[in-house]
C-alpha cells in the first residue's frame, strides 16, 4: 500500500510540475497589420502554418468582415483570439463594448495599450486618471470573467516620490493587471526580470520583442519599428526573461514584431522561443 501511495504521489507531483511550466505561445496580430490589410484570409493561413493558434487582437477589428465571417476564418485556421484590445476612451466610457467583444471571441483578457497624454509629457495627473479608469472598468470586466490588463510603453517609468509612476500604478491596481512588453520595459532602461520579481502576481501577459544592438532608448514611448529584430539576436536577454516568465506562470507569451521584416522574422523568433521553453 505504501509503495502504491508513493507512486500516486510521484505521478501527481510530475503532473503538477508539468502544468506549472506550461506557457501558451501566441502572436500579437499588429505584427502583421500590413499583410492583414491586403489579404486577411491568406495571412491567417500563414499564421496557422507556423503552428501558432493563440492570437492577441491588434486594434484592427474584423478588417471589414462581419464578426461572424471573421470568426469563421479564424476557426477555419484553428486560431483563437485569447486577448482583445480596447481604446482608453472605450475602457473609460463604454467598458460594456469591450466586454461584448471579449465574449464574442471567448477571450479572457482585454488590453489597453496607451494612456492619452500631451506629446511627451506624462505626469502623476495622467497616472491617477488612468488608475481610476482601469479600476472602475476592471471591476466590471472582472465581474464578467475578463481580466483587464494595461500595457506600458515606457513613458510610465518617470520618477515619482521614492519610486516611479509605474510603481504607483501597479501598487494602486485593485481590479486590473498588466501586460509586460519586454521591449518597452528595456527601452527606457529598466530590467524586465527585476519588475517581474518585484511584482510577481501583477503581470499576466507578455509581449516578446527584441531590440537591435546599440539602440539607445528614451522615456517617450517612441522608437523606430525597424529596430525590432529576431528574438535572441538583439540587446534584450530574451532567454532569461522567458525563463523568469515560466517561473511566474505568465499565461501567454505573445511574439510581437512591428518591423517591415515581420513575416520573415516571426518564424525565426518562434523557433528561438520554443527552444527557450524546451530548456
């Protein structure tokens, strides 16, 4: 009996360990925004051919199709939108619109990618306003079974009190989480791994995007998209970040490549990511 129990516990331990390191790979569809304009169905077929099945919406809507026809194309290519997007204004004024879209796709996440501000000026005023918007909308989304996640773009890393505006936002987040874009954490000089460890339960999604070696960053949320390179070929330690993301059990790792070379680079980035997860 003791031997049988030991075997059972051993098998349970293996299963729990396997589940704990199971990360879902996906693609941020904004990467292929130009291709989607010209050939929606052909682009979806290409994504499917890469072996990718999880998609994060990239503000492109249904690209002129009815949602029924668009979903039919997604289903045909075994693709699932697991994270939708919404504008700051929609989260502020019409969160029900975002809830409806998320439910239409069966998505469990809704992401806001930008907080409006004046040119390069981003202060505690805009930060507090966003916290209020995201907490209010996040509560409504949470009640509907959807997690609101905010995606920082670098301008949030300005000093505030003993920390940064980003610290204040994360520490004030009661009903929303965060999506880490490793490019936009590293670009203003931050270490993505340190932020993951500082706030281990706040980041639920991740954009994996590498930056060409030698590029200098800023706090303005602006950069040349052509500095996006194949994962593992740039100045960001993608492999180490992925290893940390596995430990933190981040749900989805979305490859994002905003460059004009995305169609060529994404398969190479996917290969690097898969090899990193296999280690």
